[in-house]
């Protein structure tokens, strides 16, 4: 990857318009920049959720919500012709990381509160 390339100024090409491997690599790199930006935005919402959970004395992990999100992502992936099981596993890993992040901000006082959220 050419680290000097400015991914923000890369022209968007459809896959069928990519004529070289470099064209394809450039497009994948561009998408990676967008994905990381979206994950950053997602983390901003997770961080805000901590404030709301704290005000309601809720724990980071709310089991029914974990299941809801994981199954929703699986369905979305399958609707796009992707491997739903793969994306569900990826999202469960992401969710676990987010919960650990939330728990770190919430402190250790919420393990007994997890039962309230079931």
C-alpha cells in the first residue's frame, strides 16, 4: 500500500471499471478508510450509551440486546449475499469489545446489575 496516497481524494470506481490490480487495491484501501471512519462513529455512540446506562445503573452487557444486534447483522449480511454466520461472529467479537470498553468506563459496580437487564 502506498502510504503517501491520500485515500480521501481517490476516485470511486465500480469493480468492473477496475482495469488493474492496483485499481482494485486502491478501491479496497478507500473502503477500509470509510469502514474505519464508520467504526469510529459507532464507538462514539457506544461511548454516549455509557452515560445513559450509568444514569439508569445498567451494566455494559445487556444479553437480549447482544442477541438482537447479532441476529440483525446476520440477517443484513445474508440479504446482501454474504456469509451471515461469519458476520454474526465478527459482530459478536465487536460487541464483546464494546462491552469491555463500556465496563471500563462504568467501573466494576455493574456486575450485580446485569441480572436486572435480563
